[in-house]
C-alpha cells in the first residue's frame, strides 16, 4: 500500500472537475428551478390563504346578514301576528256586536211580526168563532156575548201556545 | 431423487469454481496497480476507473443540461434528477438549518455523495477486477540503485511458487539473484493486473477526498469566523485550553486518516469478501454479499458526506453559537 502524492493531487483535480461540472450543469439550474417552484407554490399558498380569509369574512358577513334578516323577519312576523291578532279581535268584536245588533233587530222584528200575526189571527178567529157560534146557536149573537166568546177562545189559544 | 438433484447442483458448483477451471490464483492487491504511464504519471487501474466514472458523470451533466427545461411538467429524467437534488438539498438543510450555508455546502456534499457512491458501485460491476491487462513494466534503469544496494548482502530467503501447487517454499539465494529475478519478472515477463478497480478501494483516492474535506473545513471556518477560527487551535488563555487546542490540531489530522481509512477499508474489504466468496463458490453464494456491498456502498457514501457536512457546519459556528445551541437543546 503506497501513498503517491501525484495520484492524490490527480484525484483532487479529478474531483474538482466533477464538482465544477455538476455545480454549473446540474445543481445551479435545478436549484434555481426548485426555488422558483417553491416561491410559486408559496405565492399560490399565500393567495389561497388570502382567498380563504376572504371567504371566511364573506361567510361571517353572510351569517351576520342572515341573522339580521332572520331577526328582522321574526320581528316583522311578530308584529304582523300581533296586528293580525288585534284585527281578528276587532273583527270578532265587530262581528259579535253586529250579531248582537242583528239579533236584537231580528227579535224586535219577530216580536212585531208575532204581534201582527196574533192580531190578524185574533180577528180571523173572531170571525170564525162568530160564524161557528151563529151556526151552532142558529141565531145571531149580540155583540156582548160575541166579545166574551172571542176572548175565551183567544185565551185558550194563547194558553195552548 | 433429491440426492441426485443435490448432486447435480454440487457438481455444477464444483465445475464453476474457478480453482477447478484452471484459474489457480485469487488476485487480491491492497494497492492499485499501474496500467499505463501518462506524461510520467503512473495511471493506476483505480485512477483509470475513477476517470471513467468522472467522464460518465460529466457527460451525464452535459446531457442533462441540454435536455433541461424550466417547466412544471418535467421529463422522467429531469424529474429523477430533481428528486435526487432536492433530497440531497433537504439533507444538507436538515443539518445546517440555514439557507445561505446550505447553498454553500450543498454542491460539495452532493458531489462527495455521488462521486463516492458511483465509484463504490462501479466496483460491483462484472468485469471490474476480472478483466486483466498487462501491468506497466518497470524500467530496468530504475532497478540499478536496488542492484547497487544488493551487492552488500549476499544471501536472503527467496519465495518460490511452484506451478500447479499453492505451497510456498523458501530457498537461499543471493540478493543479486533475487533482484535480477524480480527485474526479469517485472521488466521481461508480463504480469497481468485488473484493468478496472473501484477508485474508493484505493487509499490515494480516499486520501484525496479526505484532504479536500478537511481542507475545506478550515476554509469555511476562516471565511465565516475570520482569524478567530484559529483560536480553537491556539489558545494561551489557560493551560487547559492550550492543551485542548493541541488536541484540536491532532484531531484535524486524525479526521483525514479516519475519513480515508474508513472509506478505503470498507470498500476494499467488500471487494476482497466478494472475490473470496466468488473464488470459493461462484454460483448463488456471492449474491447476498453483493446485496450487502450495495448497502455498504450507499452507507459509506452517506457517512463520508454527512461527516464532512457536520465538520463544515461546526467550523462555521463560533464557540458562543455552539454553547447557545447546546443550552437550547
């Protein structure tokens, strides 16, 4: 095993040549490419992060808008419900009073009609009773008896009603 | 039936064993062998192999550069290279945790890793260590001083290898006879050596890499801390610090030895292991050892790169920074 200085120097030069060739032909261009790519990826990642942040902000705005709209809608709904309730109550009251008024009107009309009917019935009954009585008795009845019979009949009819 | 089957397998193993195929020798040489001279520089098989690896790496770099495109849809080749570069970059960054330092250290660490791992793996390729060439002959004129020295010592023990037999016998012979015989063997009769040898299985290569690593550690230290970097070596503030400084100086030299011998030892031992296993039983048995050597080759490249990186990083940190980090941890 001999150590040869010339061979050592020769191998150093040999290594130096390989180092120079690889550095200028491979390492530098490839490292530059990798660095550019890394920068582009970093820029893209940064842009993506910014877009994500923007998206998050928009999401927040959307949520805020939605919640505000929801609250507003709820408030409007409540107001409308309240108004509708009030209207319904009013309508109900109006209807009730109208019904009451109509009931009263109908009652008075009914009473009036009843009275009129009774009156007409009374005269009809009077006539009928007079006719019947005259046929039964075979003679005419004076006004006093006639009146008494009518009154008795009417009273009977009224009692039967 | 089973015995017959096993018999056939054993016979095949016997037949394929190089010892029974006429190849009597197992070639193991701890140092790289010279295969030719280039302007006076002896080119060894390991240098030759490392030159091929370097040529392939540089050619690949040129090819890659010609195909390289700045795109978000890279080709398979570009994707593969990007993956390796990114993995190594992240590895360096995980130690330095500093982009500036990472960019400074990365080319060196990545080249250490790629150069070492490729040279380690080249040693596992078929043909490396088995394709032989004639060893570069030694000039007879170079042996004259040896012959002059030999005249004063008349008798030595001589090793003789008998043909067809591995037994080594010792004979008495004069030094002149031994030197003349060696000269004859080296100058006249051709000796065959492997044409390829993994560069990392040569101590000169690992030493060169270790010296580069340790030298650059000092360079990075001085460039980051200025002359105060040397304070860790020369400190007269008190006797203990002075002694620690001496130890630090020794440590720098020990780093070179540790780096060089760790890599060389592991890769050379792996090659020897593979050679021995292949020599004993050529079929199937060496396969797990090849798998082991693939793992060892990767680990050794990683260990060398990681240790270099850690030393670079430590050299660029002041004592204050180190203690601050320790306290933080």
